[in-house]
């Protein structure tokens, strides 16, 4: 993706006022030539960045949105109270719901274990206050970035593309070890697949492949290099990173020796034939 287009999308996201789920709908309408998965990935990264900055301010201990909720109940407001509060705060509904639920149990059942609160947040039918239970459920339903539903979708998408990668390799008779196998061998940081025999992609020899079911931005890519890719290169040599939902054009460095970047499984593959290699003299 060209940097100008990416910056335009980012400016659109940052100027939007409302829930992220509504922002996502707006983005898919405005940028209809871009994959919704790509737009959601860009939006998700920006929402998480903003929350790292604002979370402490929004949900510090002296904030008590439970009081606002109770006042709205007394006024006879219709359901969706917490969602409307979240919209006013520019906060993810699921994070607000978790905060309110914790405040509720601080009063109703002090010293309730964190594990129990987490369990009830995931299964709102366990919350004894049925009105609050429904409000919390709606918040998780209308939050596409945080909460148990969003987390489940995120894991599912990641697993889907890891499985897709393994399917491509199997169809092409490329032998590999997956993360689980590598961890059994004692590796702490592992790519999604380590090739048993290296292959060349567009003339670049690769030993491992990392699957990222997201868009590759400059900040995210820099973090991945520090936390993951450099370790893979140190252990296994050069590799391939696939950002399935695209990446900034500026990430491609012509002189990069550690790994190459693509947004799809490679087609121009050269296979190594060990039997044709001459033995060492």
C-alpha cells in the first residue's frame, strides 16, 4: 500500500467520533477498493495504540461509570446504556463493561476473585444482575476490537491463515516443522514454520516462514523485527514474512538480507535438490 493512501486512512480513523464498529463500516464504504480485512487490521492497530495512551486516564480507580449507569436506569433510559456511555467517552464498549462490572462487584460482593470476574465477563449469563448482564453482553457484541467475541474472532483468523500456509506447503511437497514441533525441541521463539530443506523465492533463499494475518505498518513491523524476526534469523537464517492483509510499500528494503516480505504465498519457488549437491572433498 502506498504511504499516501495509508496516511489518508489513518487521518480518517483519527477524525472519526464513535464506536470502532461504526468506524469500520464507514471505512469499507469510503475505501471500497481495499479489502475489509486490511481496513479492519489498520483500524485495530490504531485503536490499540490509542488505548495504550488513554486507558489509564479513562479507567483509573477514581472513575466510576457505574454511577452514571445507575442514574440512567433511574431515568428509565432504554437498553444500550453502557454502549452510549462508551460512545461519549470514545472508549471500547467491552473495556467499559469490564470496568463497570468490577465496580459493581466491589459493592455487591467485595473481594470477588479476578478469575470469577473474568469468567462472568466471558459468560454474562452468570452475572446475577440481569439488567447489567444484558448491558455487558451488548458491549461485547458491539465491540469489534476488545472482549471475548473479538478475541475469539482474532484467534480464529490467525489460525485460519496459519492453516492456509501449511496447506500451501503441503500441496507443494515442501517439508516443514510447525511451532509446536519446534517448541518440543526447546526453542523459545519460533516462526510459524521452519522448512526442512530451504527454498528460494524470487532468488532469495528462505529457511522459515512467518504468517501474519494483519496489515504490516511501519511501527508494527519494527516491533516484530525486534521481538521476533531478528531471533528467527539468528537461529535459522533468512526467511519470509507474509502479511496476508498487505503492508506499506516502504517496508520493502532492497538490501534486506534477513528476510523478505510478501502479502501472499510465493509462486516463483526454486526447490533445492540435495541429491544433486556435490559432497565435500
